[in-house]
C-alpha cells in the first residue's frame, strides 16, 4: 500500500490513514463480514518511536531497567471509547459494544453494518 504521507515524514497521519485503508480493504472481502482482527504497529525513526493500535493488541518497549507501555487497549468501557461509541448512536453494556463486541476497535467484522467504524 502506497502512503504518500510516509514520504513527507508525516508519520502520525500516515499510520492513521494506513489503518483506515486496511479496514476499508478488509470490508470488501468475503472474510471481512464475519470476523475481525486487531493490530499493533511500531515505527522507529531516528528521533521517535511511533505506535498505533486497534483493538486489544498491545505495544510495549522493554529496557534493561523498565517496561514502557506504548499503547492502550481499546476496551468499550474506557471513557474515551464510551464517548465515541455513544456519539455513533451505540451503547456499552456489560463492557461490550451493543452488548456484543468485546473490544471497541478492530479491522473487519462488518456483520453489523451500522457498528462504529475505526475513527481517530
């Protein structure tokens, strides 16, 4: 997948757009209608470590003296996720989106055509 924003070193937007592009591609496949997956991507540059995730795939950096969390799981009962889900006219019940999905962001799983999509 060609992502022009990588060439201009706009890594934040490039990574975000890549996740949206992958989600859209999966939605066009037969397998995208009844299954989903999570992902975590880490990009190292000369100056920064960029980490982006969708779902409950978690990034950590291990050092000799410490472990540093690079991402947080997208769980439906996190405050930010609750607000996003409710803004999309859905609800959280028993820590699940619409009482069904156990995580609030993922690639694919388009069986619920009106479910909240990946958003910033």
